[in-house]
C-alpha cells in the first residue's frame, strides 16, 4: 500500500485482551507515520462503521453518512476534539499499545449533551464504540456537574494519536505540539471539520468584543496555517497566558467555525451576534430605557447584553453600559474573562 512501512492493528484490542463480546475486531493495515491525507484515507477505507451509525446519522440531520468522504470528515472533527479537551488514556502492553478516550462536558449548557453525542457518533463511523456513562458529580465548591462519554480501548485510537497527531506515548495535547503538517494540505472540508472540532471543544464567544476565540496553545502556528488556507481572517492574541486566535463573529459564522450540525450554545450565540442589529450613533429611547431598567435591577453586564440580544436582536457592548453608568461596572469583563 503506497510503499508504507506498515503494521497490522486491531480495532478492539485493549488492556484486558479482546473487547468483551466482540473479539479483536477487524485487522487494519496502517502506516507507521502519516505523510499526507491519502495515507489516512486508505486506513479509513478498511474500516466498517458500527451498526448503529445509520440511525444516529438521522438524529443529526444526515440522510446517510457512511461513505468514505463523510467518514473522513467525521475523523477530522474527532481529531479536533482530541486535540482539545478530550482526555486520552494510553495503555502499554508487551506487543502493542492501545488507548481509550473520555469526554467530559459541563452541564451548564444542555447543548453539551448533543455535542458529546455527536463526538460519539463520529466514533461509530470509525468503527469505535463510545457511549455515555454516569455523570460526573461535582465537589461542593464547583458550580456544575458534567456529562461524560467513554470509548472502548482500541489500537486505532492509539494509532490516531501517534501517527495522525504525531504525539508520543507519554506526550500530552495540552503541553506538546501536534506534529501533523499533513493537515496543511488536506482538503477544505477536512480542514474545516478539524477546526470545528477544536472550536466546539476549546472555543468561546466574547460578548464584549463581538468575537469568537479558540485556545490554540501550543499549536498556534499549525492552526494559523490551516486558517490561512481556509481564507479566514483572524488575529492572534494571548488570553490568560494562552495562545488564542480571535475571529469576528460574522467571519466565524460564515465558515462556520462551530459545527452547525452540533449546534452548541456557542454556535447559537455566534449566529445571534452575527445577525444582530447595531446602533452606531445614540441609542433609541426604548433601548436606553430597557438597559436602564436592567441596570437598576443590579443585573451584571453579561446578563444585560444577553437579555437585549435575545429579546430585541440588538448587539451592545459593555463599554456602552459604562458610558451610561460611570464607573459602577467598569471592572466587568464578558466572554473570555467571564466564561460565556
């Protein structure tokens, strides 16, 4: 196969042997290293989606999603989430390495339930079982419990981590740069899906600046190259000591930077901000009156901004509130600092 230095892996081999009730799964021939998109495409072409892939595809608005191109786009999204907040658990045996992954998402936003379900759906298209497990129950000092999903152990996940993302067994996505230059030459749909997975995982909406941010540390150069190829305008920034890319909400929604099938709260907020009306001059009396009422009730700036956006389809900024109310709320920050 294309002159690879290749080896055989098994979908369902884990630390305790075969996946319970499934045996080792199908053998897959994989290259030791990935040099381009076609290397990965040849691997994915050997894999059959799980039997529950088709009914799950309808849940997310697809008529069918089992062709090779669709499965490659699903892999791209999965890679983006894997490069973000997904937890990775490698396991070393005498003759092979395997891995399982876990996704934990705050219950603050119910849309995270759909996000986690979509990631698990992408896994089914790659022949990997991933299911929701018991929720994480927070300590008393934490504000929210969390939804959780676990995958099976799989040599394929270990190969994705090592060959596709270019990381070593003991490396971590939070500290070590991805070695995945092949992503720079991947097709548009693959690159966009990868960025969407990363944004749904590590992105946020800054209500004050009307921008979308994605934490890209320590991969700021790789992500910048991909965004250039996607023809997306952005600026680089350091937010809370972390390398971040910032996009205007209109630019972010046009791509779109958040996956429209997943429709997280971040996608919905970006949509509202991109479509919202803005007043360049003095506010109309009705808007000033509504804002004054909310301020008099002691509402924080982020709540005022969201209330006006939801009820009136108008985007305002916190500096507008400062002008109205002097220094009373001067220290309030929204979005990256306030955690939207």
